[in-house]
C-alpha cells in the first residue's frame, strides 16, 4: 500500500499533519521536497486601471459565471 501524508520536520522530529489510518508497524520513507522560494512583489494601483474594463460583465458573479459557462458550452469545439 502506498500512502502519502504531509508532515513537518522541525528540530529533528517529524510531525504528521494528518492521520495516515494505518494500523500496526509500517516501514516509511521520508522525502524532503526541494521548495523554491517564490518572489512575491506588489502590484501598483495604476496597473489595475490598465485592465479595468477589459472584460465587461454584469457585476453579479454567479450570473456572470453561469453565462460564461453556457457560452463556452455552446461554442464550437476547436480540437
């Protein structure tokens, strides 16, 4: 059986973040993923003015999303 469970390694200890629901003794392998730090920068307010009005919808999120979904379903497929 293969089961992946997320955990935290801190000060030489591994703490599982969820119960793997395994009974008895089980051999495990620990993999430390290489995590790249993302560089997050802010967006200046003037950038929003450049995209304002690109998509013209009615302002009601549920109705707009349903309309977009229906339009997508009725559009001819380009596969």
